[in-house]
C-alpha cells in the first residue's frame, strides 16, 4: 500500500518580540524570547526522529515582513539538519512574512522549496516511489482578501495531492479574513490533505479528507493558551493517522481560583500554591494568569496584603526553576471595592481620591498621557476597551499599595 509521512506546522513567528514582558526576571524573559527557536528545534527533531518524507510549513515563518537576520539564521541552521537527513521542506509565506517585505536576504539550503505568489504545484518523489503533488502560494503583500482557492487545480497522475493554504475559513471572526475559503470549497478539490495556517488555535475542520490547522508552534501571549505544536501525519490510501507533537518551551495558561472556603490569608496562599503545582509541567515553563474569586476575608489587614504581598510570595523561588510557573497577572475579584469601603472610613482623603478616579468614565481619556507618549503609542494602540479598564483597576491598586508603604 502506498504511504507517505510528513510534518505539518504553521505560524512559527520566529523571533517574536514578546511585547509587554519586560517585568519578568532576566533569565525567564530570555527563555521566553528564545522559545520560538526552541519550538523550531523540537519540530526539526520530530521530523528526524519520525523519519518523515517531508515537512510542510504553512505560512508566517517570521513574525514580521522585515524578518530579522537572527530568525533567518536560526531557520537556516535547522533546515540544514533536515537537509543532512534528506528531508525536503515545502514553505509558503503568509500575511506576516509576505514577499513584499524589506529584509537582508540569507540563502536557504537546497532542500527548502518556497512557493511563489501564484498558486503552483510542486512534485515530490519518495524514496519508495510514491509521487506527491503539493499545491500552494505565498502572500505577495500583507492583505490577501480575495478567494484564492479557485486557483488550486488538481493535476492528475500522482498518488497523493496536498493543498497548502494560509487563510481563514469563511465565517470565522477571531482572525482577519485573509484568503477566505469554505470547507465545501476544499472538499470540492478532492485533495487527500489540506495543510492550513493562519489560525493559532489547533483545529481539525474535517476528518475526510483531513483539513487541519496545527496552530502555532509557540504561544506568544495570554490569549494563546495551552501546549502548542505541530502534527506528524501518516497518510495512505485508506486513512490518515494524526499524531500531535508538542513543541512549546513556554506555555501560557489561565486559571480561576475560588477562595470562598478560605478563612485567612494563609489558606488563600495555600490554595494558590496547590494551583501552581497543578500547572507545573516537567521541563516546560508556564506563564500563568490567576483570577482569585470569592475572597471573603473579614480582617482588613489580611485583605490588604493580598494586593501587596501575595504575588511576591507566590513567585518567590520560581526564578530558579526550569519548570517554572510564573504568575504574570493576579486579579482579585471584588477585593478592590471592599478595600475602598474600609479606606474611606479611615480618612476623607481616600473618598476624594476614589471620586477623582471615578470621574474618568472614559478609559481612553484617563490613559491619554500614555497614548501621547512616543513609546506609549507604539504599544498601547491595540488595547481593547476591556484591557484599558483592567489597566485602570491595576493602577488604582498600585496607588493604594504605594500610599500604604
């Protein structure tokens, strides 16, 4: 029976800047910034260990159109490892690393085959004699909003036909609707496999034929939660076997801790510690957003140290752990309002302070000094209204903590 095997990956975003993490300890920050390259190394190792016939990279190898020399050099080194094992790589460029970008070019090994801006077909012959047709195109510019699926035309006389497409399934709202298609469109092409890219969440749109988003190789922010990776596919005339290969070196997670049963700061602290251990993964770092809900402490002093001391205690010693769990955000539901009531009883100053804060009904107006700053504009332009309100709440808590110091 004719059979092929390959790695399907997408959205590597090599050398992603990991914006907003400068507050992390230096060694953890360095590991986070290195994580996209570590993930690529795990992909390469999986391809070699599984002795696959070829590798497919379905767009967005690089994080930006300027594609850094560091990213290109690291990519080239990994491709050389595959070349030494006789494993070819088939690559399309997506909206982030489109062909019209400006960059200093580094040549790639001869085993790396790039698709042009027009849909084209490349032929691959396995060592056993199977013939594979691979179809795809690279983005010429960042915005490809027209349907390109109609340009994929099946050419006969091959054992397997594989489509490679960086785009969005029609009707999706979480991502820009680039190179839109429907599942029906892909079925009508009668290909044996569709290797998709662009959506960072691992998704199987169809089993027969397999139409798959492998997700990105490495999560880059709190919205990209969970273990990331690629698929090792074994395809024959009867079925497709799919094995997920984890490549994340750092994983983003979010958890809600219900603290209604806790009667003291110590008990809340222990609840959080137990939660942290539940998310610890051997050999992998975890960046954890923790939402602490239903806090019901009567002692005002204990409630206050939740804001000022809890986070520091929870991350103590994590800096030295290979399998660290670092809390990047700790939110305390309703604790702020309880603090307000008690603080306003202490002094009229706090009543005036909170009244001033509440006058800023429009988060964007309150944050205007940041938006007017040259560096602020660079990083804050993408904040949603919800994120702006969250930032104001954090600012209030920080201010209260500093006043008590």
